[in-house]
């Protein structure tokens, strides 16, 4: 007996879920490739959980088509879909041993007790909890309980494994470890996984692709790198990586690059596919460098004059709050050896990498 993976792709075609007059999910289409981990990322209330529950069949689409493994499952109830969900609350039975918790779904679906127990033991081994089978959930730490919940889902060999904010009850350090473990297991077993989070760093860390949602619709879909470097709109630029948003002007494009004017400065950024004219520049906090002691003034050269409003030492880097002619700027600078103190005048220069133009 061994835990096999039977991954299937997932497709939404113009799927909506309405409650009365409001749509929790509004005309959403996407395709998740078999064997990949895709994250649904977005702020509270944007429709992530509703989307996940529609994949599971715990929520029915009001309109549109849902396919799993190429098969139309739109009207199939949860019990007829081979999909399992790992909940934020773990939802373990407190009076059952860890082993019985993991075996429960198998026994209910008709597997012989002995076979179910063997498979549960294997599931626990996979998540690093071999030997914990006879404990009660209350005798485990939060992170260990989360692993039990993952093992319980894995032994069912689902076509799609769903995670709804699985790490939000854990402290920051454990969250990082658990997200790496989940990603490793997903890749090792080749599972199709859909992972809900509102934490952009978590999404960047674990995903093959990210579906960014905002107000019931998809704001952008892409790889972590695409979303970070080529945001398509203001929402994505701001939500992922917290860009500074500055008014600029698109002057022209050639060879995949665009020339933008920022006050007196001219910068080269990836071609956003927008017409010339007013644009918004999304400037990453690490795309701005500070040069101390230069007040700029008339002869700013390749930078703009700024005043340092706030300087915070964080060991590996400095964080600055700047006041400039373009408004307040937030900067992350790796130069901790020669920090610029608060109150000082300085020159801010822009590195081409880390700046994207989006529609204003
Ligand atoms: N059963 C329901 N009846 C009415 N409205 C609902 C119902 N379930 C969800 N909604 C609404 O649909 C919207 C999307 O909810 P959903 O739970 O999918 O958001 P979410 O992105 O998972 O948010 P969070 O990050 O807070 O968990 C919300 O505005 C919510 O109030
Ligand atoms: Mg939710």
C-alpha cells in the first residue's frame, strides 16, 4: 500500500456565485494545470474561499462551468468529487487518536480497518509525524495538528488538494517552515493544489502561479515573478510588494522597453502595452537608492532631491520614509554601513529594474 497522487487540472469558465443581488465571485475564468500549486491571493472578502468551496463542491456556482480533470463537475455535490480540503481550524476530532483521525475518511469510504490504519501510518510518516499516531490531537502543538490535517487529506489521494489559509493560526517562524514543507510535499507527490492566502509573501514563496483577486474578480494571473515585475494594474502593483505609485508619462516604446518621464528624469521600463501619455509608475521600495549629502537643488543630475523623514535600521537593510516632489516614498536600502540620518537632505536615484508602468 502506498499513497499515490492522481492529480487533475481545474478549469473555471465564466463562473459566478451570487448571494441575492451581490456576487461573491463574478464571471471568473482560469485554468490550473495538473500537478501545480496555484494560490488565490487577495484581501478579505474578495471571493477566495467562495472560489475554493466551488472547486470542492461545498458551494454551487450560480452560473458558468467548472471542470476537474476535463470533466464537467458543475452540478456534482462534494461527495462525488475527488477533492479534499485542509481547513484553517484543522477540524480534527478531539476524542480520536491522531491515527484514527487520519484513517477516518478511508474507513468511512469503506476501506478495511487494517488497510486504513496502514495507510494512515504512511500518511503520518510523510508529514514527519511517524510515531505520533497514538496521541490525542490535544497532545500536539499547533503545527503538528496542522500536519495531521494535511496527512488526513493526503491519504484520500485526492485529484485536487485545497488549502484555505492553512497557516494563519501559527506564529511567523512556524508559518515559514510549514509553507516550505507543504510546497516540498506538493512537489514530491506531484499534487494539484489550490492554496488560499491573503499574505503576498506566502503566495510568492509557494506558488507556481498566483491568481490575484479583488472585489469578486481576477485582477491578474501569473507566475510570482511576472506579478512582481510586471503588474498590470494599480491594485496588483500595490498589493504585491507594496510599490510606490508615482504619476509619470509614457513617452514611447521600442524593442520591448518603454521610455517614461518622471519630472526631469527619463527612465527605461518594460513595455506595458499602453498608449503614450499619462501612466502610473509602480516603483519597488528597493528600486530607489539614496545618496547622502547631496541636496540636489537645481543640479540633481540623475536623481531627485529628497528629505529623509524617517530612517529605520533593521540589521540587514535600512528602511527610509522620504519626502519628495512626487510625494512620500518608501525605500528599502541594503546599505547599512553608511545610513542617511532622519532630517538630512539626499539625492534619490532610480534603478530601471523594479519599476513598472501601469494605467493611471
Ligand atoms: N453565505 C453567504 N451569504 C452571503 N454573502 C456571502 C456568503 N458567503 C460569502 N459571502 C460574501 O461573499 C464575499 C466573498 O466572501 P469569501 O468568503 O469568498 O471571501 P474571502 O476572500 O475568502 O475573504 P477572507 O480573506 O476574509 O476569508 C464577501 O463579501 C462575503 O461577505
Ligand atoms: Mg476566506
